[in-house]
C-alpha cells in the first residue's frame, strides 16, 4: 500500500483504535451500507488547500530572515472605479481621491481600463468637484484628464500610477486618514519616535556599490545620539535564544562616529567604527534565554560622535533550518503534516508585477509604506518544495503588458525576458515545469478593498487573452476571477476566457441568542452548526453562496474557493453577543469538523477541486464596523497555533480534520451509494448563508444525512472519508468495495472526541491537546467490513487494490 501519511499529531495503541473501528457485534440490517461503485463524479481531485498569509513578529514567525530593510521609496498605484460617465474629459469615480492627496496625484499617469479607449494612457491634469456618484448630495474630487475619452456604457475604470522611489521611506513612518471638524478627510503622517530618532533623515543618491535602489538612512549622531530599532520577534512567538546573524552596510558621513548594535535581550553590544567608504559588515550575536517569556527582541543601531549612513540591513536567526526555502523548518514541517494540494498567498496590494515578485530587500514600498515580507518568487519556491499548486494573488493594479512579463517569469527559458530574473533569483528552470499548477488571480477582493483592482469589462479578459497567447503559456496555468461583491454572472460574462470563478465559503457570520435557545442543548446547537454547513451548498433559500456557484455551472465554469473551510462569526446579539459560545464553536472538535466537512460537501455538489482553507496561522481577530460587533476577540482564521515554536505548536481541530482528509484525497472522486439505515435528521432553527443572509437568519428546517461518504480512486490506490454529523450517537457502517483490498489490509485515521467542544487552545487545554488524530492498521478489510463511526467524527481509510 502506498500510504501518503506524514507525521501525525499522536498515535494510540492499535488495540484501542480497534475498539473504535471494528464492531463485529453490529448487525448488518441495523447498519448503513456504503457501496463504492467506481463511477467517476469529479476527475483529478486535489487535496484540500491552505490559505497562506504573511510573516509577522507576534504570532507568525515563518521566515528565516526576520529583518530586511533598504529604506527605499514608494510605488503608488490605485484603481478609480465608476459607472457610465457623463463627461468625456472628467472621470467621476465611486472611490474619489481625498482632498489632501489631489496635489500628489496631479501629473500622474492614467490608463483607461474599459470601453473604446481601453489601454490608452495619458496624464492627470488636475481635479474638479463633482456630485458624489454614490450619494449625489456631496461634492467629491473627479479626475480631470489631458484629453477627452470614450467611456464604456456600463462600468469604467482608470489605473493611476505615480512613482516616489527616490525620496525613500522611513520604516517607522505611518499615515492615516482622519476627518476634521467640517467632516473633510485629511491625511496625517507621523514618525513613531519610540523606535527612531526624530532628527534622523533619509539620504538619496548615496548607497553601497551594487545596492538596490537609491536611498540610505542617516543616523545623525554628530550632536546627540541617533538610533533606529529593528523588530525581530516576540519570544512567545518563536524562541529568541541562540545565534543571530547580521549583515548591513555602513559608512561615516561626518565626524568620527561609532556605531553600536545592541539587542533588547541579554547579549553583548557590537561596536563598529565606520570608515569614509561604504563597507559591508557581517556579525554574529549570541542571545541568551530571556527571563521574560514574552520578551520582544529588537536590534538597536545607535550612532554617536558623528553621522552614520546605514543601508540594506538584514538580520536572521541561525536556527539550523534544513529545508532549502526561505521559510523556517517549523513552518515547513507544519505544512508537511497538512499536506495541502495547493496554497494561496493573499496580498491586498496596489503594486507592480516586478515589485511583487522580489524578495523584500529588493523591493520598494507601496502606498502607505507597506512592503511585502516576501515575494511571489519565494512563495513559488515553497510550493515547489512541498509539490503543491501555487496561487499567488498578483497585484490587482497590473498594467496589461505586465501579464506578458509574468508569463515570461514563470515559463520562459533562463536567458529570455523575465526568465533571466527567475534564474538570477536561483531558479533557472521554468516554474510551469516544476509546479503542479499555477493559479492566477488579479488582486484579492477588489470590491471589498476598493482601489486594489478592477473587475469591469475588457481588463481581466484582455490580460487573460494576452497570457493564453503567450509562447510560455501552459495548461497548468489556471486563470480565476473573483466575484465578491460584484456578481458572478456579470463577472463571468465580462471575462468569458477565465478558467474558474473563485468564491468564498465562510460559515455562520453571526450567532444570535434565539438560535442558541432554539437549539436547546449542546448537541442541538451542533445540529444547527452541521445543518448550517449543509445549508450552504444544498439549500438555495436565504443563501448568497449558491447563486454564484449556479452562475458558474450554467456557463460551464468550474468554481474554486479562495477563502473557506472556516467561520466568519463576528456578529451576535447586541449588546452582549455570545462570544464565549462562538469561540468554543470555532475552536472546538465538532465545529472544526463541520467547517472542514463543508469543503467536501462542495467538492461533491459542485465539483470544486481547489479549496483554500483560511487561514494558516492567526490566533484571533478583533471585529469592528462592517466586520462585526463582537466586544472581544473572536478566535477565527488561524488553524495552527504557535507556528513559530515547534515545542508549543498545536493544530486546531479544523486543521486536524483537513489533515485526515488529505491522507486519502487524490485521483478521482467516485460514487458511493448508501442503503440500509442511512439515518437523516431535520433541524429547525434560523439559518442564513453569506454575509447578509447570515446576519438576518430565517427560520427554516434543514434536512441532512447523519452519515456522509467520499471515495477516491487513483490507479490501484483507494481512499474513503466517512463523516458523522450525528451529535449524539455512534453509527454502524458496512462497507462494500468496488474491488478487493490487496492482502485484505488497509490503514485508517480517526478524528473523534466524546466532548463536542474538546479543544486544543493553550489556555483551555493547558496540559495537552484534547483533540488528536488516531492512526491504525486494519486487517481483514474486505467487502462486508463492519465498523462503528463515533459521533461527530471523521474517519479516513486507505487501501490498495491488487
């Protein structure tokens, strides 16, 4: 048998698992018989995927390199989007530029994105007040163009671009938009002087030889000490003890400065006397164990006695990582356990293609001072190492010709176009030949995050058309478009050459006290939870998800899930929403199982093969405004806790269920037929699927099966996933195989718990995880095999045929 099992959370004694699996006393007439027919329902199934976020210092320390600062300037791009236009030379958008930014954008380059003039470029000559196209009762800034334009009769868009790359970027500068007393918006820019001396300055045109960009930082220590601090990580996120390496450039600009580097931890201070010429410094520091387990490690650079220029500061921990990617072993090991079929890298960025590909030390910042912690190239390297599909969200603000560059980057030879860049970054072979799939999406949720992308006519269709005509196009490059907030039918009609439509599959946006009261008890509440998951893809009533899937189905387009397999429960009954109940549901055994099972329901119902579970790591989220009314943090999004510290790392039950499913998924999804008992349940409560309906739930009765099955065939290999939605009782099962098992042997993985709310949260289960995967061999595995499926459980079985 060719088991693809990876390291599991915990094993138990074979005799113990046999009690749970084998049930020889069960009478077949009382059981549900599940017959595997071999009929293909969905070909070429993928394992469930994982949504992959960024690196941070407080709970997701995933990169080997902790600091990468080059002080370079900013790329500004934004999409302005509006309806049919009344004036040929003035564009009135929904997302108007604020008053205090109009001078910045005057003189910017614009590109028309839809209509007869799509692709045409010109200059912004100024801004004029026009009625707000959304409200009509206020005046906003419309864009004055250099010449008249022919607009589309429906949706229209402009891509504005300006470069501010020579002025540099202070890493401790932040900007925010506030309203003054009159209600007018203005931008406030501030430097956080806790971490950098106020009298420091950026210097343009003085950088080390061969350095990227044109800006360095002047630590002006001639008259008084000047510092800058670089943040590495909290010890609670990843242990800071050990050897650290520093690489940076420095030179004396004036006076006779001494440059010191001191960590905010127990370690010796480094002292350097910079010379008049740029010099690269490579140093090692030994950090001792901190007394405070929550210690924040920062590296403080201070200049005294003169001005010191520094540039290209890189800091990393010498942790002995063995994998060849830019990511730490603790991340890679967790991903190996999950064994994802694909990964999606989320970025809501207004960026250029080239800037999105590069490692952080070779990038400019984007509007607002943000810089990606790692680029798409590093993400591709990780996906290649794990042999899973790669789904990077490309910048939503790409110029049409940048898709040609992307196709070169992923598919051209090492001596052609951006194939040269790929080779320079250490990967001469095209990624189209080394990755199972490359999923291409322009931006993320371009309606939710207005300005980060444009979904109207001509734009996406034109870029996909160019890509598919590229000599470097390959059939494993999959183009997907997002419909969030824009309407699936309209998006697909505007982009008929897209391969897939991506939608989300979030569960239960709100939990209200009347729903809890209608459920009556804990099993009843989890009946509601399982029924909500079933409702999402099976009952088109008070449901915002199914219409999008049906629109794709009508147009013969496959759907995929860019964010799903999770809850979005950020609303509840005011003024005292049931936060505790919500957190127990999200992090508990039955709630986690139901969330992951939703992906399997979707696979069988609509044939969605690429499903990204959101998100890999994040402890909790603090809702507010349009994102919720919970007064305390909700433990949503992350599936892995303490990902930076392998000694403390735990998987929430939702990701354990994903891990169980991925043990056997692959090949073709084949038919299973239920007979015998095949119990069902009717659940009456208030249901709603999607952001709006879930916040206004409607009383209805959802009927669902208590036992669900999913079978897979891949050559000689067979797999079966059984899911119990029964919150009260174990269910007897009899299996009928399409072909006999070689040697009458199989292997099983079981996720089960007596407590529906058993959890692996560190504070609620301080001694040890309460929910674990149990693996065991099965002997005498043949047609007629009986087993007992525990309540609210998932079991995966794998075997080979002769």
